[in-house]
């Protein structure tokens, strides 16, 4: 499929009009793909960016966060409000509510869907925050400043609690684990971050499981009852791949499409990118599932390059990166760490700015930076190059990270 005549005869269909889908379509055009490109989006809205939903859009500082992309000018057919329900690989067709959609090359970019709290579905006042419609429903709720219970003290829970406090809401955050960010950070790193909740005037309850939710109230397993004019559930997400059951696309135990190092799926001519796909990382020696904005931005470039080449051409093995704004702090993370990696502090976590680094085999593999963007930028380059570093130099916050090399 590398010759121009073959490109003009082949059509690429992309399922999912979020960041990963939009960027795949744009990257194909930028790299010279001249064949048809169709982008299918389940939502009726113009494709939009998600990070502003928990910030500017939620607080009424922006109406939406639509991508600034001229789809018509790029020759990208945008079909919105089209939910894909199945894939028939033998016929090279997608099943949708609007009828079958044929494809020559298919890119799966369906993202992730939020986990719901069992028993809370359909109860008035219970909200998720994943889509533009979710943010639109929550905006007038926050404006009324009700007593708000946030279930989950992960990244999205902290961001929503931040917005709710800014809106003047009384906020209680309930976390089943014994600490905030239990699935992402070790206890010694999470501990200072837990103090941010109290400083912001939010109540944090860890080791607290929700027993039931009813309109206006959340009951905890230990017998406590919380008044809740609004309940926001932020307990994680899973790849939006249920529609692929029985399609022949291999899925992992976590529900992700198990893409290879080139982001190909188990089916010929079918690729996967973004939150719905996991990939093998030679850098970290394991398969990664990365639910972050930067992954949905970077992956499409590899997919587009490989589609245009007509064969595996570009391995996808990035240094994962994400950022979060919470309680007046700018938090960034790059890399990937495990429990056995050596932890190095840079600065005092009681201060406004500090960092934590993780080493493996003498080289940097990850960094968490709070208010220290320069640390993050320099560390990211060292992680990419696997350059050995001096733990002693790295632990001195006055020494630039780039100067801690051996």
C-alpha cells in the first residue's frame, strides 16, 4: 500500500473522535496520505479535548474545548453521532446504528470509559466526568455550591475536588484505599499530597468504602453517613472495547487491545492507539496501558507512519508523560516506575516545589515533579537516553537534573 495509486484506492476508517482519533487523521494527511479518511465519533459534538473539562469548562470559564482542526479543508469525512457496535473482519465492515461502514484500513481509537459505582446508576445527583455533556450537567450543579462527595482520590478526583472548592462547595473525598493515588504512587510520596486536601478545605476520608448511594446521601461501610447534594464518581476507567467482543481483535485482561510494538492489532489492516490500546515497551520490559493525553497525542504519529509505509516502520515506545493541576499545584510525571526501583527525593515535600525520581540500574526511569517543570523537562531527556546518573547529585535540588549524570 506504499504506492500513490494504491493509497488513492484505499480508505482509512478511524473509530473514535477524541484526541487519538483526530490526531491520527491529521497525521495521515500531514504525512501525505491521499486516500479517503473517515472519522467516526459516537458523540454529536465537534471533536474536543478532554483536560479542560475538569477545569475551564466545568467552572464556566469556557463553553467547550473543540479542536482547532479544519476537517473539511483536510479532506477528512467527519461522521458524528455514529456509535460503532461491532466489527466483522471477514467482510472488512463495521456495524453502526446508521448501517455498515466498510474499511480498507481500520484504526481503533475509542479511548476509555469511566468505571461506575455499583448501585449508583440512575440515582439523581450522581455524576461522572468524562464527556462534554457530563461537564455541562455538572456546571450548574457546582454553581449552586452544594455539599459534594467525591468518590475516589485519584487524579480526576483531586482535579474535581479542586474545581468544587473553587466553586465554593463543601467537599468530602472518599477513598477506599489507605491513601490517595494508591494505584499510582508509593505511600511515602502520596502522604504529602494528601495534606493538600486539608489545606484546600476539603475533607479526605481514606480507608472508607461506599456501602450505598441514595439521593442526597452517601452511606459508608463503617456506618457513617455523608450529606451529598452532588456525588461525583472518579474511580478509574477501562478501555472502551466491549464492542469488540467476538471480533477477533485480541484483548488483554484489562480490556485493552493488545497492540504490538508498531500498534498493529491481531487482525490484518487493523491498528489501535490511545487509551484503548496497550503496547509492549522494550524500555520498561513490560506491556503498558497509558491513559493519558500525551499518549493519545504521540501514538497517532507512529500509526500514521506505519500505515503510509504499508509495513511496520516505526516502533512505538515512548516515555509516558502526564500533568495535573490540583489544589494550586502543577504536578507532572514522566516515565514509569515499579516497586523495586530506587526512590530519590529532590527537596522537601513540605515546600511548594519538590520532585521525586526513580532509578533502575543506575539510570532514571521516572520522575514526579511538583512545581518544578525544569526538573521534569531535563529528567525526561535523561530517561529517553537511559543515561546513568549520580544518586547523590540527583538528591540535591540545587543541582540541575541534567548535571547529575555520571
